[in-house]
C-alpha cells in the first residue's frame, strides 16, 4: 500500500495520513484467493490486512467498488466468512490498526481542535476504520460476544 491524500496541519495531518491509505495497483494473491472463496467480487479500491477474529490471522478489510464513486466496505476472513461494514459515498479510504495504534489515533483525535470523535477498541484484535462520507470516518471491531463486527468509534474532520 502507499500513502496518499493531502497534507493537513497539526493533529489533522496525523489522522489524515493514518486514514489516507490507498490501494496499490496489484491486489495481493492472498486477498484474490479469499475473495474468490467468499464470493466477493471487485474491483477493490482499497484494502488492509489484519486479525479481525482472535486466532484467525490473514483476513482483509476491502473497499469493494470505485475509489471515487462509492461502494461498500467488507471484511473477508481467512475461512471465507464475510462481514459487511458499511457503504461509502465518496472515495475509498480504509485502514487497519492494532488496538494500540487505535488508542494512539484516539489520543491524536482528542488533542485535535479540528477533528472530533473517539476510537475505543474493546478487544485485542484489529480495528478497521473507513471514511463513509468525505469527512466522516467510522471504526469497527469484531465482537466475540455477539460474533459480529460492531462500531467502536469514528471521527469527523
């Protein structure tokens, strides 16, 4: 993956850079295989990998659709199971964080005068965040109690 997006001042820059991960032109073979197994068809505008369910590494969060015209965010697990996260209206901006990275992002947001929100991971697994609108990001994490992905925060720029 490569970092893209405009550079903003101060804390806004840190959050923007953290979220401005754009997909490289080549879809990783592991993602292609998992997507085929799960029946998820591209194009994939953006993606990141992580361990969304504890003990099940090798999963991906993907933006299915256009990088500029909207689409949907989906988690594709290593066993082929999928979880719909949300639709997105603008560009596909998606990032995966460890819980420690998500907590650091929360601290950056808390210190910002221009970004408002909170990211509060509840488990030891990957947190995925994506912009659902041009200025609104939402973060999700898998809940082992309800066996589904739940919202654990977000922010508005």
